[in-house]
C-alpha cells in the first residue's frame, strides 16, 4: 500500500519542499493578525521571530520531525422558525 511504510510520508513531505520555513511562511508574509504584526517588524526582528520559533520547535539541531498540538472549536445551531429540512452542512465544514 502506498505511503504505508514508516518514513514514506516524511520523504514525500521533504521532496515537496515542505519544511519549517514553509510552515512559517504565512506568518512571515503577513497573513492573519499575527502575520500582520510580524510583517510590520523590521527585517532583523522578523529574522529573530523565525529563529525563536525554529529553536522552540527543533532546538539547535537539524530539521527533523516534530509535533504540533492544536485545538478546533465548532458550534452548530438551528435558527428558530427556519426550515429544518434544508440540506445539512457540508461534511468538510462540519469537521472543522
């Protein structure tokens, strides 16, 4: 089975160029509130942000696998008086 052996997915990840700098690119490029803050910093300060995040995730070692912990919050409600026979929300949205 494709990508079923240990290390295969990591190899595909590396081949695609998905490394820490790609993970941080949206923030360093100014996406979202945190990114807007970082984008407003002078270049040396942005470099320090990158270095500190890298050190927090990888220490002083070379690139290696790491884990990120995340939380997702979701709410679903019904509008009183609204049609209840309408199509349910997209499964993709329901999983967010």
